């Protein structure tokens, strides 16, 4: 088995698409609608055929309450990994991303958090390389 898709709830799919492509640098993978339903995914340009992230419209009251609780607790809705957290965070900031936590060393890694402007905190992680 393989993981090919995961989802994050967003309060506005157009705004989310702008953030995840324009600020984070992902590429739009799928975008089609059927009635009121829109299937929208992005992928990493480093792995265009890798795992996709669905930007799912959060119109479910239970999911909305969960999303809001995670945000209020400072918990990320999704985590991305990098080999250059300093460089990636500088690029994201230059493109308008707003960090709620700058790159910070923690046990075994360096992490940063930012607001995706669509109801979620995003964590970026660089794992420590042990020698």
C-alpha cells in the first residue's frame, strides 16, 4: 500500500490555492467540479507524482469545530519536510507567508509554523542529521 492523498480542510478553496501555490510553491495537480463539489489538489514540484494534498472545503460543522480547536491549541493541521528550513522559510516569508513560530530547534529537528490564512497552522520540519 501507498499513501497517495491526504486532505486539509480550508475555509476558501481559491484562497487556499493561492497560498499553497503562490506562498508555499506547490503546483496545482487536480481541479474539477461536479455541481457544488470541487476536487482540488496540490503536489510538491520536487515529487510531482508523489502524495497529493487535497484542499477540501470545510463545510462540515464537525470538521470545522475540529479545525478551529487545532488552530486555537497551536497544533498544525499538516506538516511538510525540508532539507533547508532556513532557506525555505526565508522564501516563504519573502512571498508573504506569516510565521507564528520562526525556525526553532527542538529535539531531533528544527521546526517552524505558519498560518495558511484558511484556518490552519502549517508546520515545516527539518530533521536533524546525525553523524
